[in-house]
């Protein structure tokens, strides 16, 4: 490995390796976030989507599918699906958490209002299901729809656990698995499913995504309380 390669972060090397596919994912996202009748939808969505972000979850879908030898085009739609689900949850989260900053920019609910953020988030959830259907794979639909339900469940559990000194490690991990790891594991798992890999391989992809999602959220929570404004998000902003 060269010094230049060593200086880059793992997700940056992954992004470079799958750049053509991620460009295709970006085109699908831009196409599907449009609305003929409600111009506020692309305005709100573009504010968040174009603010940056690593797009780690869709990258995991693309990488898992390619690693498994998939040669079709469904991984593009599925990666966009995963990103839409993630973006929808961010819009809803910022309302629930009363956040004012996301990715170094004012949140959508601050620039517009809570109602717009919630409704545009709902629209993106609907768009994600439209993209899922295009694959024609019922198992993929099952995995991603279950992940969407689990995310909502995790968010509700967080409401009851936040700032509760009696919250156990077990409950915290349930929250983390629900609100974050569920989408990471679904993102990796569907890559193996569309490549028609063995159950053991698909389970291994799920387990990897689950572990990565848990680790990601633990770090994110630590940054909420001990980070700096350089993280691009509101510090200490968690709903009581």
C-alpha cells in the first residue's frame, strides 16, 4: 500500500472502488426525489442529500453485491432505496430531537418547518418502496420493509429510554440495533440475496452489517455528548 493509500480512510477507498455504481445511484436518487406537483419535496430533499454525507449504507449494498459476483442492475435501485430510507429517518429524527444542525448545515425543520420535514420524510419512504418493487424480489421486499419497521420501533424505544438512568446496556443495544444497525444489516444482506448466494453467506453479510451499525451508532452517540461542532451536527441534542 502506498503512502497516499494509507492516508485515505477505508470508506474513501471503498467509494473510489465503486465510483461508477455510486454515480448511477446518485442519478436514481435525483430522478426519484423530484415531484411534479409539490416543489417543496425536491427543495427539502436536495437540502439534505446535497449537503454531503458519506452514503455509507448504499455503498455497502453496492459493495456486497459486487463482492458476491452480482452482474445485474438491481443493486443500483436497492442502494438508492437504502439511502432514501436513511434520508427519511434523518428528516424525522431532526424533528424528534429538535436538532438545528445536520452535516454542517441548518436542518430542514429549521429552514422550513416540522410539518414539511415529516411529510417529505414520508414521501421518501414511499419512494423507497417503489424502488424495492422494481427488483421483483419478494425476499428483498421482506428484508427492507422489516428494516423500516424496526427502525421506527427503535426510535420509539429510544423515546422511553432517553435520559432514563435505569436504562440498561441491553435496552441501549436494542435501541442501537433498531434505529441504526437494522438498516446497515439490511443494506449488506440484500446485496447477497440478489446475487443468489448461499444462506450462510447472506447471514454473514447480515452479521457484518449488524456489527458495523452497532459500532457506528455507539461512536455517533459519543460524539453527541463529547464531540465538537466540527462533526457538523448539533451537540448534546437528544430529546429528553
